[in-house]
């Protein structure tokens, strides 16, 4: 079974420094038909204007993943972590008992485009934690790279999260294909962040997504963005959920 979620059907928060599209219910956007996909609770597709950002605010009992698609996002938190996130890098926070952080655009002129993802943890009250890693843009070209999962670094260098969800990222050229096998009983949410791709026969554009249940495999083919078959690759995320 496939469930298509089109980009223009998502919820939206549009203020002077933030244009945010919500795949699932978030903040003042509430839609009982789109609350979550299994343990995947939030995908916010954010564009933060130059000089804009989120002031220090708290989180609890959530696994938070940030993927920067373009630009630079600066981060500070109550654990003492401070730095920048750029394309190719992934940040993971376990909010657990409590964490406070701020995020803001690292440029005064250039916007930053990012995805902020929330995954419900397997337990409440976990110790707060932070990790960040550069997986390399070139490494995920036409290949699914696992960037986060419960078994973390000991398996393949992915960042650890406290839930049985595997998160993959790929940048697909037009005509290139990747596949991902699903174990029995698991489902997948596939989000096209930029560009366009065909997922299990469904054509998806930037911001579109599809939930996949009862299938043995996810197949993703990149779509050409120019007449000569070239153009920028499509960035696609796959969430393999229990």
C-alpha cells in the first residue's frame, strides 16, 4: 500500500524570517489524518532567511535529526555543544529529560534550507545527548547512506538514535536507481527533499513523500532536470520504521 503526501498539501508556517512546511501535524497546524508515520513524528522543511533563527527553546523526549540541504545552520545547546551544520553533515540530539538549544542562519545574506526531523524515542527520560557527523555529499551520490539508527556507529558509522528506525540519504542523478529491502512487518517513508524522483512507480517532486506498507523493497529512480538528461541530483531520504 502506498500513501502519497504532496508538497502543496502540507501544513505551513510563513513568517518574516521562516518559511516552514510540515509533513505531519506540528505547532498550530493540526490534521488528524497526518499525525505521524509509525515512530516518525515530524518532518519540517524549513527555509530560514539570512539573519533569522530560533531562539533558545526546550525539547523533551524526542530524537531530533537535522539535515542541511543548502547554506549553513549554527547551533548552540545546554550541553555546551556549539558549531555549524552544512550540506553533507547530519546532527542528532536526544532531548530526553531536557535539552535547550538555539538554531540560526550562519549567513546574514544567504538563506539556509534544512529538514528537521523528530522521531519518537523508545523510552522517556533518557539522558540528553548530541552528535554530529559529516557523511560527505560525494559519498551518497547514487547510493543510500545510513546516517542514523539505533545500533549507531558500531554497524556502519551511522549516528545513534534511541528508536528502531534507520534513516538513509541519497543524491540521485537522472536515471540512476537505488533499492532498499524492507524486512517483514516494517514500513518506509520516502521524502524527496530536492529535485524529483520515481519511488515504487510514483513520480514525486521536491517536498513530496510516500508511505510504503506491505512491500518487500523500496526502489527510487532519479529524474532528469534538464533536456540533456543532466541537472542537479535529487536528494531523497528513506525512513525504515519498525
